[in-house]
């Protein structure tokens, strides 16, 4: 009986080692999650103010920081942070960086190739939540092998990009309009000087 137990124990340990060592490394440089919010929360977000007279025009887009508490309560709730954590290699928290509401119009040239600036002592995750997308604009990135990838982000999807990770960009709109929210999830609350420089950008939104 003892030999059987020992034999089963050894088999269990070997299977456990095989399972752990055979799992591929999780890559969280770019993550795409369709249907991120439940239908009720998605409907709530679609009712945000869309009057562009209340936005600042920034050449390639209309933008403004959000003060509506319910938006922060949704995206930074325990439920959705836990949902996102399943895809990441490190723990995350809500950032106190403002959530931005943006519209990219049909004349927008998109965004050139870049890596997101490090705002914290550890790389933050910058998340783009698509509210509406009637454009032909594509998000593109080059992976660790230099392979080009591209994606059309659908409404109610969350695209997460790790700072200083993959080089990425957004193609010109060509037609239509894209409405998004941009927010940050962070593994640490310790900021750097880039964070404070970026925060100065929001001074122009004070009306």
C-alpha cells in the first residue's frame, strides 16, 4: 500500500513539473479583450457627453479628461481589474491619472510609431477602450520578432499596451470616426518626472 501511494505521489509530482515547465511564458506587451464590459456598463459608457464643443481640439483628435465618477467606478472596480489581471504578468492597481475621452475624426493622420513613455517606476499598462469605431483606422505593432500585426478595435473592446514594450502606431482614419477612452493601470503608485510632465498637459482643459 505504501509503495502504491509513493508511486502515485511520484507520478503526481512529475505531471505537475511537466505542466508548469511546459506552459509558454505569458506575454502582456499587447493584449486585446473584446466584450470587456457587461452590457449594462457598456450602455452606461455610451451615454457620455459627445458634444465636441466641450472638448479641446488637439490637431489629430478632440480630447478631454473625464470628471464623471461613474466612469472610474466602472473601469477601476474590483471586478474589471480582476478580469484584466488574468492577462498580465504583474499585479495592477487603478491609476490616479485622468481617464481621457477622445474622438478621432476622419481627417486624423493617426499616430506615428512609438513606445509609450514610462510614467511610473515600473511600466504601466495604457488601456484604450473603444466606445464606437466607424473608421478604417487600424492599430499596428511589431512583436519581439519584428513581425507586423494589425487590429481593428471593435466597440466594447479593451486594447492594453505595456509602456516601453512593443513599438506601435495607429493608421490614418481615412473615413468615419473613432471614439475611445484612454486610461492607465499601474503596478506601482511611485511616479517619475514624466508623469508630472504629462499631468501639466491637462492644465489647458481647465475652463
